[in-house]
C-alpha cells in the first residue's frame, strides 16, 4: 500500500489537496491494516485521514529548500523508466 505514497514536496505546481488526501488515506490504510474499515470504525478512520492530510499540508507549506522545483512530467518519466527496467 505505502508504495503508492509519492513525494509531494518541491513540485511546481505544488501538491494539490487531492494528492495530500490520497497520501494520508494510504498512510491510514497501512497503519490500520485495512483498506476499508468496518462501519464501527469508519468515523475514526475518516477523521484520521482528515487530520493527517491537514498536518501534511502544513508540513509541505512550511518546508524550505534551495533545490529547484521538480517537474511532475520529468518525475513521472523517471518512474516509467524504473518500471521498464524492473518489469521488462
């Protein structure tokens, strides 16, 4: 599950709310050990995703770097190249 969490810092344009929420959802799924919580745990699960997304957005907003912003297209191409090497 967590291999789906991608770095979100230092991109131009910055990470979207949807990207941050998707990363938070993957994190909560991994930590809780479930992709779909029971009805009894749905509220707690959703609250955890929202809180982690909120804190993650603050982290991304506050991080500083001297590196130039990364290109989403260039990073996606690097990932495709790695996949070609890995899977042939």
